[in-house]
C-alpha cells in the first residue's frame, strides 16, 4: 500500500509528527564501501514516504575521525567524505522536501573532536592561552599535578580527564577524543549560533540536540563525592537521571533562550528537540517552552517494563507534564543508544509480539512519535557480534556496547548484507545475521500480517483518522487487570486502543469494528478475542 503524505505547511507540524531516526552509516550504502551514506538515504526516500513518516532525523554526518560514529565532530559545516559531500546533502534534502518529508539533523554542542582546529590550537598554545579557554583545561591535584582535577567519570567509563604533555588536564565526559567545550566562553556560543544558521540556510527543518543538558558545568568543578573505583557504583550512564555537577545546570537554559529566536526567524516551523537527562520530570520540562526548545525526549516510555501498570503510569505522567508545559509528549521505544525493544521485551517470538503491540500503543497516543530505523521490520538486537568487530568506544572501556542496535538494516536478498549496498557488495561495516533474510523490506512488503505492513497500516490510519488528529486527549476505559484501553475522540469519530498484557486472551466488545491489530483477532459473539501480548485499534463513528 502506497501512502503519500500531504506536505506539511503548519508551523506546528512537529507537535504530532512521526519522526524516523536514520542512523546514517547503517541505513543504505550507495557506493558499495559497506557504510551508509547520504546518497543511499536519497535513494531510499520513497520507502520512507510510503512507510508514512513525516520527518527524518539524521545522526551526525559531519567531518569526523569517527571515533564515536560521528559524534566527535571536526568540522560542523561540512560532510565527512565517508558519507558524501555538501552537494549530496543539498540534493537529498531537496528530494525529501519534494516527497513531503522534513529533515532534522543532529547537533553535537557539548564537545568537539580532538581533531577540531580549535582543540589542536589549544594543545599547541599551552596553559593559560586564549585557545585553551574554549575548552575545559585545568591543573591537576597532587604534589605534581599528577591526579585529575576532580573525581568526575566518563559516561564511557574511567576518568573524565586526560593529561596532556605540558601537565594540564582536559575534560571529556565521553571519549578522550571528545574534549568538552567551555560554554561560558562567548566564542563558543557565537560559533554554534552560526552553525545553526548554516544548516537552517540549507533548509533543515530542525535539530536534535545531543547531550542538551551537559554544556554547562558547575562553577569550580566540584567533586561528585563518589566514584566507581571506590564504591563500584558508576556516577552516570547513558540516559541516566542522577543529579551531577556536570549535568542539568540552571545556566544551560540561557543557551536555548538565545537559540530560540534564531529558529523562530526562519519560516516553516523550524524546531529543536533535546536529548536531555534530568533528575525529575519537572527539571526536564524546563527545557521546553516558547522561549527555549520545542521538545525534549521522554525516555520513560522506552524504560517502561512490559506491564499494564508500568505503561499506564508512564503515559499518565507524560501527558500531565505535556499539559503543564504546553508542548507535546515524545514517545520513543528504541534508539541508537539502547537495546532494541524486541529484545528488551523478551526476544524471539514473544519479544516480537510485544514489540508489535507496543508500536500500536505508541502510535495511538497524542504527541510526537520517534521511530528507530528497522523497528518497522521487527529487528532484534544482534547479541553475538564478535568483539573484534565492535566499534563503540564505550566497549573498550566498560565492556558495554551499543553496536548490536546499529547493524545495517536488511533491504532484500538471501545473503548478507541484504541489499544494503549496490549489487556485488559483499560486506557491511557490521555484519547482519543470517536470520534477517526473512525480516528484509522485500521479504515483508505486501505480506499480510508482516511487521512492516503493520506499521504502514497504522501510520496511514494515524494520518487519516479524525480521532487521531492533532494532540487531543485520551480517556482511560475500565478493563480487567492487565489490559490497557483508552479512547480518543473528535466529534462523532472514536478510536479505541486496547493492549492485552494480562497473560490470557480477552474478549473485546462495544468499541466498534477493528481497524488494525498486531495479531489475528477472532470473532466471539458480538466481540473479538484479543490474544495475549497483542494490541488492536477499534473504530466507532
């Protein structure tokens, strides 16, 4: 089924959009080198149009040594040759807009690459120089400065400080190849305001702000007070919520209050979404507002366990917060930093059943949904990648790896890399398992009941059904234990979403005719039997 979305003209398009995250190096390879690129994305844009999404979020494609898959940026205004060039970007975004698709790009402002000209100049200039003031250099502790300036730890494991030849230390909350910028320096702020304008001028529709809560560090760089070396407890982790002197400082909001007028000065509803981790929902909500950012990712939905109570609590909390800040909730099930939800929900057949049900739950909720590439195919996490092929920098420091959710997606064919590159390509930067041949786009297209067709159908209904239009409200319905049911209504149009997490089949009556279901329904009397770990949408007009 082909669905052509109406090109959005509303400046508030992002409030109810479905955004598809493209992990650039793993989406589509046009030149056969085993790594995805911008021309590959361009070639596959019709697939995304037909899937029914509204926008693409592209992970970093800027000039980079690729120590952290592009999140170590050496030039924020150019495309890394690995992915193409600026002309490829311009052609891709022109084609995307022609198909009614918007483009959101990743911005990485907390740190640069150690190959960035600013950092190489800082190393050459020495202690006390203006060049070093753009970063966070400090003298060490101990008699000879041989100890780090404080006890801060890297998200990727180990100390967050590295000593340079002249004896000073520099801060890196991630890999040593990713030195943190000093966001109290006016040159840093001016630089990134110019970077925003550079990409806005090229037509980008929005930005995903990486580590949006991390740019400001507490004055004086105080100790946390504990470390994994002494307690065995890590200070922080990806998507963590601990209150730390290097995260979620009040002054960070000044940055976004300066960015918002820039975004608002461009037509077409340019937006920004924060990847921010905060101690409480109230502190996370502070990133959102008419004078700051448009959205912040809510990872609580991603962290919900497979239980009706867990989902109900997360949904109620998120919708209540959305009402307070006047901005839509963002729903996320997977991304490039977390294990794919098929595997988190139990892996195998059980995990896939639950993942399909969770997709219908998410897509029926008001707000903005972010899909991670390959979830529409039901891809599981690849758990058995050989250690020597893993490229996540955190793997070398902690033994934990995000590579399993970054394996290139399968497009077609019986053998890996399943059409990821042009005919004759024999490899991809991470190998896909043999079990993925049945999960490819070609294998699922047009197949009734496939996960791909389930997503296509649900996204088409989400766009077309009046009860799912806009933000709206939900009304929870009384159900038996372990079953979630809510209704959305506009005028005489009603859509009810029911999810069965009860452990036994349930009979659903009184909600009208079924529109889509994650598993086969059977009729029973005047109702329908909804299997265990399944969801369905029902319509009554």
